[in-house]
C-alpha cells in the first residue's frame, strides 16, 4: 500500500495542520521528500512513497499537535477576555459589579494557568516521543523525519511563548494602571507627588485605600461605605490578579528558556546541513558496499562454476578417452 501525503502547514494565523494520506497498491510507507522552513512559522511538504520499514508514522504526532493548537487558541481567547474585562473595570464604580468582574477575571486567569501548564506538559511529551522516534531506522538525529517533528514542536513552543508574553504584558499593564491610581489618590489627599518607594509601600500594605477613604469622608457620609467597598474590591482584585499572573509569568520564563535552546538548535544551519550530508554519505557508503558485495559475489560464483567445470572435465575426460 503506497501512501501519498499532502502538505502540512503550521502557521501563526491559527490554520490547522492538515495531513491526509491516500492508498495505492504497494505495501509499506516512508518519506521520499521533506522540505521545511522555520522562520517564525513552520511549513513542511511531505511526500510518502512505498517502502518496507514502517517506522515513519506521523498520524499520531500530528493528532497531538492539533490538540495543542486547540489549547493555544483557547489561551488566546482567554487573553482577549481578560483584556476586555480590564477595560471594563475602568468604567464601573459599584462594589457588586467590581466583585463580579473580579470573580470572572480570576476564573479566566486560573483557566489560562491550567492550560499553560497542560500545554507545557504535552510539549514535553512530544519531545520524549521525538527522542524515542530517533531510535527507529532512518529517523535518527538530522533525518528528514526528525527535522520535521523538531521544527513543528519548536513552532508550537514559540507560539505558547508568544501567548504567555501577551499575558505578561497584560500583567504589567494592570500593575502600571493600579500604580498610577495610587499615585493620584496620594496626591489628592496630601497635595504632594509620592516617590516610587512610597508608592511601593502603599501598594504592598494596602494603606493607599485609607488615604482615599479620608478624602471621601470629607465629601459627605452618604456614599462613603459603597465607595470604600468598591475600593477594597479593586484592591483585592488587583492583588489576586497580580499573584495569578505572576505564576503564569513563571511558566512563561520556563518556556522562554526551552524556546531559546531549541532556537539555537534549529538556527544552526551548518549543523543541520552537516547532519543531512552525513546521512547522504552514509547512504552512499551503504550503496557502494552493497555494489562491492554484489560484484564479489558474482566473481566468486563465476570462479566456483569454472572450478566445478574443470573438476568435471578432469574426471570425465579420462573416462571418455579410455573408451
């Protein structure tokens, strides 16, 4: 059964990888050609032809890749929801509304964190599968199969890193906006602009809320309690959000190290070319050895036949001459 493969694409626009095969009338399958590039996206042309090794099978690999891409899309959706929620928080001034928004944002961040860790684990599983695949005949380091699998996994890991970087920017944005709010509150009460150390202390201790409460009390008692509740909800929301996003940021840092390491491997063009050449030279050497062996076999076969004929002649000829 000969298999023919179609194009496999993994691009930043979220298009799914397609890997379709068709049946022929010969048994076995293997790669006959693979072309790839890894300049931020991954593009791989895979053609399948007949063979008998049966060692190269990417169906399960690309099935796992599709699952990870779905999780990455969900991560992107959660990031957009958090961005919208953060913008919404600037327009509401009711404690209950702030509390509901805080609960929703906490849930989204928690889900994003779980998905990030899950994707990280699944990528590590793909790395282990790739390592195991290198022990198969024709799939060693630098082979077309290994380069395909490595480049696709690296592309997914880079995409996760980009997603995590988006969450990190959101974390910095929320932190910066809250810091500006604290500075304004301090200036409103004291008439002085606080230095960075003072702002850091106010944020870490929560005393910034006390300053605004005093200002509100000067304006009248009617709205004080509701506003104080709203302020406290905002403070708690920011602290919880920062704590969750910090944990997410740690996953981002772990991924950045892995991406950088794999990037060095993939960008080492000379190493890749040298490995590919070594495979070509190895194949050429094997063909040469096979030809020499075949030639020697034929030569010794001919010699054996000649010797056999000579022996027959030596035995038969005297008998014939006597007659």
